[in-house]
C-alpha cells in the first residue's frame, strides 16, 4: 500500500470554494427582528400608560396604588433582555464579518495548495489558524452585554412607575448629583417660559432642560436657528433638533392631574356624606 | 398685548401670590382706570441680614416690554440710588437683566428679585454704572458703608 499524503495543519481555502466563502453573510435580519420586538414592547408600555390616564375625563382613572409596578417591571425586563440579545447578535455579526474578510485577504497572498508547495505549507507557522478556528477563538471572548443606561427608552421604562407614583419628586438616582435642587425640591410641572402646566414637554438632549413645545416654537422660529437654552445659567446653545419629547414629564403631568382629580372627587364625596 | 406676554405675566402673578421669597413683595401697578397694568410692576427687595443693607426694603420698578419674555424687563431703583452697579437713572446693571448677556426667557420674577438682592451686597467692580458709589466702594470703603447705611435708613422696613 502506498503511503498517503499528509496534509499540512494549515493551507488556504481552495479557489473553487472561495466564491462561496465570500458569499457567506451574517444574519442582519435577526438584529432587525430584535429591534422591532423591542419597539413593540415600548408600544405596549405606551398603550398601557394611555389606558391608565384616559383622555376622556368621564372615565374614572384606574391607577391602582403600585398595581402597575409588576406589568412595567416585566416589560422592562423583556426590554433589557432584547437589548442584550441585540448586542450579542451584533457582536457575533461583527466578529463574523471581520474574520471572514481577514481570512479572505490572507488568501489573496497565498497560492493554492498543490504537490509543489505542500512542503512550504508544512513548514509554515504551526499556529496559523483556519477560518473556523479564528471565529471560535474570537467569539469565545465576548464582552459583557448590558443595557446602555443612556438609552432614552430604557430611562423612560425604568422610571415610569416612579413618576406615576410620585409625579412631583425628582428621580431617586438624580437627587445626589443634582446640586441645583435646593432642599430636596419638587419637580416643576410648568413650562419655565409660558409658566403653564406642560402640554407637550420637550427635553433638550444636550442639557436635560424641559420646555413646552409651544414655547420651543416661539423661541426657535426656524428649524435651523440656534439659540441659548432658555434656562437661567445654562450655557448650551441649542437647535430645535436637540429636543425630543420628554415622556417622563408628560407622564408626571398626567399622573398629577389624575391625582388632583381624585382628591377633588374625594372631597365631593366627603361633602355628600 | 400678545397672548404669550399676557399669559406669562398673569402666571407670574399667580405664582408669586402662591409662593414668594420671605420679605419680598411684587405686584402690578394699577392703571388709571383701576385695572391692573401687567406690564408695569413695583417690587421690594429686602437687604440680606448681617450686611450693611439689612433692615431695609428697597423699592424697584419692573417694566416688561411687548416682546417679553424674549427680551428682559427693565428694572430700576429710584433715580440716584447709591450702588456701584446702578446707573444715575436708577437702571440696574446686572448680567441676567441684559439681553446681550445672560437674560433667558426662562428667568422668572423670583429669580430676578433674588438676583438683585444678591447684587446689593456683592457689587461687581468690573461694571461700574455710577461714579460716586463705584469710586467709594473701591477706594474709600468706610465712606461707602456710611452712605449705604444712610440710604438704608430711608427704606427701613
């Protein structure tokens, strides 16, 4: 029996399969699915909040004391899980793409394995790794996946229950580093410009100051104009585009109004008795 | 009167009546026909305790322009008021009241009044508005304090 040819531990991908190899793609659909599911969760949360404070004031508002905590808590957990799954998927996709193109580039400088060059490959660096080995190695060291604490959707879901229960109190983790709050101050539900209770509160992403949409359009007459933040002592220069709806403030206002209504109803009831 | 101006000044008044810092007063003046003139207010700024301004309430007038709150109100002490940052006309020179400096539409009456109270005892030597008080504050402090105490007597609470 003739002795078989022993293959080197490493040799480049054959030219015949290279086109197939180049055609390999990571799964970007998965990422989109995850994103969509996450926005479904936000929609569910919003629908829930809207049901708590019906626009039609003849309907009795139905916030049970802390009864809403569990629902929001589980939505928040799902939201976090999906965030982590997105990061994982993205990590996998990125590693896959970079490894594939690294291996492809490497193959450009390496001649196809043949009987003439087999010895060269046998003598080559024994640590040189194949695509699957490289991929496995890079994937075996994932970073920690956790929700970006600056994600506005996450901040909203995380604090929604608190502001429903305490519409006038500053968020618990903000109190410490906010030295502008004097004497454990209350949150002002009024626009500092119009001094009316917020209708459509808008939050500046740059400095976290909130003004009503009407006031915003009064100050920023055109989309591209730049103006100083209207709050005393704030040095940020802003455009309309720097503002996003302040969902927590809107929730505070709804909850506060509902509380006031409930108080009035209770007084009426007392009077009847 | 524009609706923003009117609404804002009405809300300022409501807010002030509900809650204002201790020792201050502020109210719109009455027009000739007895109605309130929301664009013209009088207010009183108490001097801080343990300063040469204490035990007195200093009167100011506030005039809100038609484009308030885009533009700041004009705030004046009585003409001839003795303070390094008050012009002979009584107009107060304070950065938060200057449209080209730190005025912002979100600054409310309470913040203005507290800002002026702060200015009383902490004049800004870099923006002189009158000769006598500015010179005395920088070069002849005993004389400056004497003048301030004399003035405070006129406005004893």
